[in-house]
């Protein structure tokens, strides 16, 4: 079985996912197209060499319908013979795209794929896919008679279960911004960032979501974002400590990875930067919802034969500060190895794009530090999580 190797990973900057955000004027298929084009140009490939384009996208509504993988590759000028498929595993959609692509290569079904993701949360708001309709039918209502809850309530439940107070959540969030700002200033993101040229000729090439001036004191003044009297009655343990400041912001972005077999990379004279070592995906409690990275990490360690101490870097998506904090508590993780360049609280969480964004950040950090193994894991809507281990080559 041939190795599936990563040759390149790129991303756009993160734009604020609201009207007037840096990337809010860009159609999502055009945003994705820029990433696809860059992967070809940077590596001297023709589009006809790509066996498939797998794109994660959560809100497949409005401008993100019509199989955005296909519309994006056509917008990028790819040959009409190149297929594309859109994937929704909630926040882990593009991480799942990378899994499917790498697994297809290892199975011999592909030689070269692009795994990518996009989300324009300013143009296609989260939840647009269902509109006013509920995605839950009679079966869900019968199984969960009190009803499922939104992710904000789940984040509060996680904070309460692990005993994280407001100060701990805000301190983690301020540190995310500090690390991301330091990384941006040092040029740590330069290799992964590609510029986006807007209609007026201006260029977006820096993350708009990083706030270098963020402090714990400043975050302390923000009100709870999800406080709800009905939920207080249902879950009296909730402390209402989740705010906009210790949550990831709505974001516009696209990202993508060029993945191929080790044999094909050698044939083309391209240098593999890492190989996919192990994969895992799990389901978990849909009420707590965001705890999935914990069983996903246990599962991937068991599958990989690695111990936790073998991991040199961990990227655990910062959907809310309580998520990586709970994960770190479970594994007694080294805080210096956890999201060392900042996470989604600072770098944004363009949900469909976040999986391959984290993959790129993980790879670049392994290369910068000389580490060997890196873990990526992400909580996902509905109570799921993906986990990936890569090995730097």
C-alpha cells in the first residue's frame, strides 16, 4: 500500500464573517477557486493530473449550492474533465475531505487529489441550509424528548463539567490572540497564506480576525453570549461563562491541500512534506456535542500504535475555549504544544475550511520545530470528531 503524502497546503487569510469583512465581497466559489489555482501553480501541475477535488462546506445553501467543489474548480479554469464533490461533516468537513482523499490514494483509487474547504459565513450565514425548517424529525424527538441544544449551550456544559471558570476561558482566549499575533509578525504563516485580489484591485493577505490588543481584562467585560432562562432551568449547573471573546468568530476563508501517492510525488519530482499516518472518526454525546476530540484522540492513538508522548504538536480546534481546555485536561497535554501559533479564537473558524487550515498550520509548525508527529482533531456538530496524525518527512 502506497503512502498518501502532503506536498502542499495553502489558505486564504481569515476575513471577518460579516458584512464589510475583508472577504465578504468575494463569492465563495471564487474564494475556493483561488486556493485551487494556487496549488497547481505552486507545484507546476496541470488540472488534468488531478483525479478528484474534495471540498468541505457546511452551509450548502444559496451561493454554496450546486456542488461547490465542481463550481469552484470550473471557476479556477480546471479542465472540464476534473470531477469534484462537496462534503459535510460539520466543522470537520475539510478534515474529512483530507481523510477521504488520502484513503483513496492508499487504496489505489487515486494518484493525486486536492482536499479543500470553504465557507463564506458573511454571504451564507450558518444555519442557512435548513432555513426555518428543523433538521430533526420524529425519530430525534422521540430519542431526545427534551430536545437537542445549540453549540453554545454545549460549550457551557463542557465548561461546567470540567469546572472552567470565566477567568480560565478568557486567559486561554487572550493567549490564542497573543500567539497568533506573534506568529503573524514573525512570518510563520507566510508559506501557507495566498493573497486574494478583490474587485477594486486591493489585496487581502493577512488575517483580519487576530486582535493583538486582546487582554483578559478586556474580555472580562463581555456579556454571556448564550444565556437562556429555559436552559438555566434545564441545566442548573451552567455558569454562563461563554462569550463572543472566548468563542471562535464567524469567518470567511478557504484552504486546501495537495495530496498524492509517494510514488507519484517521486515521479513528478515533487518533495513530500509529510505522510498521513493514522485516521479516526467518532460519534459522541450530541448534547455535550463538543467532547468528541477526546474519544477521537484515544481511538487514533490505539490505531496508530503511538503514545501521547510521541506527539510533538497538537492542533485542537478552538470552536470555544472550553473544548481544547477539556481535551488538554484529559491528556495532561503540554500547553506549549497545544495550538502553538494560536487557534480558531484568533485565526477564525470558517467552518468548512477549518480542517485543511489546521492541517497546514500543523505541518508548518512541525517543519519549523523539527517535530515528527502531529495530531489534528476537531469537534463537530451533532457530537462527532475527526482525528488525524501526520508524520513529517
